[in-house]
């Protein structure tokens, strides 16, 4: 009994079975109208989107610093002005 030949035959059969299973699963998904599983996890940002977020955050923090500076000049250092 040639073990190497038997192993090659089994691996070839496994490859054929894997291909048949893949074809059947794709057909089943096509019939059911489902999409193939997509990416999961966090969405990545493109360069333009990252630049836009950066611009918005710079404006946000600039406004926060200006507001804090204004409050300090009005004598509201200890507690927030207008809250309570």
C-alpha cells in the first residue's frame, strides 16, 4: 500500500469536495437573495474624509478654547457660568 499515493488522492478528493461545497453555497445565497458576507469591524476613513474630520475638530476645539477664555475673562473660573 502506497501511503503517499493514497494521501495525494485524498487531498485531491478534498479539494474537489471543497469546490463543490463553495459552488452550492454560492448558489444557495443567490437563490435566497442574500449578499455574501462582507467586511466586519470598524470602517476605515479615506484621506479626504480624515482631513474633513480634522478640520471640524480643529474648529470645535478652537471654539471651546475661545469660550473658556471668554468665561475666565468674565470671572467664571471656579464654576460654569449660567449653570445653576
